[in-house]
C-alpha cells in the first residue's frame, strides 16, 4: 500500500468521526464514486453470542485494519450484553428484524451512508438477509454470511449441560415446534425447516417461509432487494456439525440423503427471492472453507474484507474489462 494512500485513509478516518456521511446532500451522488472512505460495516452475531463479545470485537478490528477508517456497528437487541445474548434464543424474529432496521436507520452515520456492507455469523446471516429484503435502508452493497442457515435447520442444537439459557430455550419446544407459542418465542424454531414436515412449515413458520418467499404469495420487494445487492457471499464450513444441515449455508436442500443444489431448486429457477438474477449479474459467490462451525481464520476474514468491503468503488470492479462499460453496476 502506497504511503500516500495510507495518509488519505487516516484523514478520512478522522472525517468519519465527525460524520463524513452526515451531509444528506452528499448521498448517492457521483461524488461518492471517487470517495475513498470505506462504507460502514454492520455485524450480526450468532446464537449464544452477544454484541460486546471480545471475539466479535476482534473481527471488527480486522475490518478496520483491512480498510482503515471503516465505521463498524454491532447489531444488538439490547444494550445490556446478557439481554442481547438471551435474545439470540428468545423472541419473535419479526420484532428482532424490525428493531435492527429501526436502529440502523436511526444511526447518525449509517443512515447517511450511500450504502453499507454487512457480515452475519451463523443465524445472524439469515437475519441480515431479512434486513435487506424487508428494509434495506440504508441499502446493503455486499452481504457476507458465514455458516448461516438460509434454508433452515432440520435439527435443534444440543445445549451444554450448564448452558441454562440454551436449555431454558429448548425446554420451550415441549409446546411443539409449530405451535404459535413456540414460533413467537423460540428463535431457532422460526428457521426450523424439515422437508418431511413441509406443509406444517409452510403453515406455521414465523420467519423462514416468509423471507424465502415459499408461500404462494411472493413479495416482490424481497426479490428486488436481493437482486440489488452487489455481492452475496455465502461461506459454508466443510466440517460443520453444529448447523444441520451445513448445506443450508448455500441454500441447498437436504432431502434424506439427497442434496439438491440451489441452482436445481424452484427457489432459484422461479427466482422467488432474486438469487437467479443476482447470480446472472455475477453477484452470487459460494465458498467452502475447512473446519467446524465458525472456526474462522483471520486470513479468510482479511481476504473477504479486502475483496468485498471498503470504498464504494470496489477494487474488484476496477478489474472488470472496461469495454463492458458497466462500471459499478
Ligand atoms: C412486502 O415486503 C415489504 C418490505 O417488508 C413490505 O413493506 C410490504 O408490505 C410487503 N408486501 C406485502 C403485500 O405483504
Ligand atoms: C410475531 O410478531 C409479529 C409482529 O409483532 C406478529 O404479527 C406475529 O403474529 C408474531 N408471530 C407469532 C407467531 O405470534
Ligand atoms: C424428497 O423430496 C421429494 C420431492 O420434493 C419428496 O417427494 C420425497 O418424499 C422427499 N424424500 C424425503 C426422504 O423426504
Ligand atoms: C489481517 O490483516 C491485518 C491488517 O492488514 C494484519 O495486521 C494481519 O496480520 C492480517 N492477518 C492475517 C492472518 O493475514
């Protein structure tokens, strides 16, 4: 990295603190294309985690190290870390997504950015996708998800014997996965999707059946918003035994022993949520990385942040053949 560029970044970092995006007139103009300020990044953590966790903060530090000057925002359901952790198990996801939307739209810097980037860990990945589909204000440019359950889970997590929040949550299941009581209170039940109970899922799922547009009525906004992404980057952990099935990270359906790839599914061929359109525009990336659920290396994180995050004008876009003339589209 040239020293000059580095100085500029330090400078823009200072600007960010005083609100580089604070002028609404500056929003979504051509000027932004030449702006070196990295887009802000929002991070949504996974089940059993909380927004103040040191491990999560380390990820935020990597984002800032790779693209100096990046504002990082950690999505939370409560300012108190224990309550935020408990909300990864309990609550109605419709309300959770709405809260994330409200908080992001009200944030003084995020709300005036021309776009934001987003990274979701495990269930935080499908929740950020719901943010894009339902709100997208400010709009997401690149959404990266690690080991997320985009096509749901067919088994519930086993809790450690001393994990009382988890055990308390799972005790709720006694009421039955599909009861309104459980669907409005137990977070993982809202993305439980077993192909052998598909009718019950379609009827009762409080979250996944809706955001995947699996019911007869297809919300066109959901589709348009996914298609508007510049990048949707899906990572699957090759040795994941925590999220069942692990292929859910790629929107694949596991039916018995058969794995149906995304591109062979109706969700894709009928383009229920814009994935096919995004794919044809070159915006869908699927990558497998070694290891168990969430065993992430700094190397993978660094490379991902360098490739998909940063200033509005991505380095990646610069490499495209110029004769296409589609620049930043
Ligand atoms: C479709 O989703 C958008 C975004 O959440 C929402 O505003 C709209 O009401 C939905 N449309 C219908 C018909 O439910
Ligand atoms: C979840 O909350 C939404 C909005 O508050 C509500 O419409 C819906 O009925 C709730 N879901 C269940 C299963 O109670
Ligand atoms: C697999 O999917 C097909 C078609 O959706 C269905 O008919 C069949 O029963 C499923 N098999 C299992 C084991 O769920
Ligand atoms: C990740 O990037 C940061 C900042 O550029 C650097 O300090 C760190 O050594 C990198 N780590 C790896 C494993 O590449």
